[in-house]
């Protein structure tokens, strides 16, 4: 194949890209693709009857904009929005930002799709003291901003929005976000997790009115008061320690008789004078009224004793749930909890799709391992793109 081929299924949508091709002096064949083998070819590449600009046997742009055509022909993005990238990362936490940064640094175009601020759950951590390279603790928000600036410095772009739908099983993947379409040959799924709910009466009703899943977000609202923390892992103990600096007392409610948190965190919590523990205890209900939370209905698992405690602030940290509810992600193999299964190179069961960070099954769920996943995933994307062969076009 010695010439560019533009398979056009919709001339109106193709007009801007055609103008950009002519302005760049590109030699190309314009091929009608509304029916027959040509239409079938566009479907085989993109999963639908769409305009396909075949640059070479290894690379195709789908529904290209003028900016896309200019970028891939001249290396300089033209005016207007782009739809095509080499790699799209779903999620802008440490894994997603690292993947985008490494991809962009390898001179490939990278887009991060993130619904909220970049940094993910990291931004809700008060102090991070175990990330390599910092001899003093750094605020989670500050570390996130440093990662964002680094990724942007190498050319990574950011689209603020939620991934509403994905189509992953064709050579060129499709992502829909807020009414916009993006196309790419490789995707990194780094959508992260969200806090697991207790699932008890009053939890949803009083969310934001006494029920919280983020101490750094809401802790200051209860300065000088008594609060309760539900959970016994690293997050629960870290948040309890943070709250102990603001609140009069912090009571940790745990359903077992010992914590699951790291020993160093346990030692700090046990040494804190205003942190107390309720062992073997579960929450049956979060009580409240029009003002918000007023108390907890608790039960000792071993004795069956039921009792209540008055409190206005309840912070819940009982684990994480993967954000794999995006339409189309069901194409990826997942474990029984919904985390995405990968090989040791972060590759999923779908070629060209990689998973990184907390959403990956078996992840240690630390910032350091998330960034490592992002690095490995970006290498997988680059290798996949460089070795990819598209379906042979009709003669």
C-alpha cells in the first residue's frame, strides 16, 4: 500500500478531514464505503459503518477531524478538536497519569479521560510518607499536581468527563464521553475504585449530612467533636489518625478483634490518646433526623449485645469497589469482585487493552504499585501499536 486511502461512509462528516488532507498536499484515494466490501472493511476496523482514514497497513484514523489529519500527516495539530489518539487512558489517578506520561514521552499522542480532578483517591490522602523520593511526607493533592504537570509537560492531554461507553474488541477502540467520541488502537483502563458501602439503613439517606467516606474532605466539619470510624484496614486507621488531630475523640468500630492495618499504623493509633476501639462490633443502622446523623445502632458480634451511641460524624472505610460499571468493560475478564484480570504485563484478554492501578485484580493498591502498573501498561501499549497489523483492505 503506497497511498493513503480514505474510506468515506458519511461525506458530511468527512469534509473537514478531506480539506486538511488537500491542504497538506497528501496523495490519497477517496473510496466510497456506504456498501459492499468497502463498508464491511470500515466495520472490521472500527466496529461500525464509519469514515476510516487508512494511513498505512498498521494505522487508521476513525471519523478523523481536521486536527487529526493534520497531526498524523504533519506532526502538528490543526485547529479544532481531536478524536484520534495513540493511547487513551481511562482514569487520571497515579496509574493513568503515569501511563499517559510514559506514552507521551515516547512521542505518541496520549489522552487522559477523567471525570473529577486528576489524582484519584490520592488527592484525598492527607500525607503520603511511603512514596519513594520524598524524605518528608507530601500532601496527596500536591503529589497529584506534580504528576499532572509532568504528564502535561511531555504532551499528554486531558478530557474532563466520564467514560460512558467503550467498544474495545476491534483494532481501533472507541470511547464515548459526554457526547464526544475518541478513537485509538490502545487503551489503558485505570478507572480506580470507590469506597464500599456498609449497606445499612440510614447510610444513603445521611450521606453528606454526617456520613462521609473522606476524612480529609469532611473532617474539619467535626473539629472538637466526637466521631466514629468504621473499618480496620490501612485506610480506616490512617483516616482515624488524621481525625484525631481535629476531633475530641475518635472511636474505631471494627468487626474483628484485631486490626488489619500495617503494624506501624496500628502502633500510632494505639498510642494516640484520643483514639478508642470497639472490637467485634458491627453497625446495624445509622440513625438521624432532619438535621443529619444523630447516632449509631451497634451490635457486638460475639455477645449479641445491641447498644447505641450518640454521634454526628461517621466515617466509613471498609474497602473499595472497582469502577467497572462502564458500558463495554464487560468484555474484559474480571474476578468475582469485578476487578480486571491481567497477565503480569498488565494485558487483559482483549488485545490492545491494558489495566493498571487499583482496578487491576491482585493490585497491592499503593501509589507506588499504581505508577509501576502505569509504566508497564504504557510499554504494552507502545509494543502493541508498533506490532499491530490492521485487517487487509479490499482490493
